[in-house]
C-alpha cells in the first residue's frame, strides 16, 4: 500500500458535498457500537440526515447526542475517506428539505419514485426524525492502494 495523505479542509468540503456512501456509528444503551448506512447532506459544515423515529439508531442519537460519520469512496487504486465526530442535535423534520433534498442529491431524476414511497409510508403512520451532526473532529485521508 502507498502512503496516506491528509485531505485539506477545502478537499474535505468538496468531497462531502458529493453523494457518497456513509456509515453512521452510534453507541446503544447496552454499550454496543452500531454502524448503519445512511444518506446525508453536507450543508455549511454540518452533516444533516434522517432516521425512522422507531429505530435503535434514533433512540441512541436522542440518548447520547453524539455520533460518528464515516464517508468513503474506493475507486481503486485510490481510497478516500472522511470521518466526522461530534454532537448531534435533533431538528424539525421537513419532508421536502430533508428526505426530498437527500433523494434528489443521491438519485437525481429517480427521486420522484423514491419520494412517492416515503409519502406512502408517512400516510401509513411511519415517521422520521432529522438530525444535524456538527463535527468537532474531522479527519480526511487519501491512500493509493497500488
């Protein structure tokens, strides 16, 4: 493997502005760590994401107010990732500004079909919460694997 290089703050912002795979990690009341894949949007230095209100992830976020988010890309032979850690706060949920914006960010023209399913779930009683992670620790790396 090649050397690891740190990403500059500008590189981190540009990297996080693009739709990328991400894993949110939280600590459950049992003390067990749990990581789950999520969609997020990077807005003014804050990672904004949603979670079903009945999920273990949401309960852990509400209980601890902290999380870690690892955003990665691995188009071999280069691996890039950014890890964010810090406090999380729950904010008002808005379908269009939250899941709608994330769906357009990740799916583009395919967002409408996805959002129709979300609206049906909301009509059926399912609920989501919105959160913002304001990182107090940011670590971005690039590594050439070959």
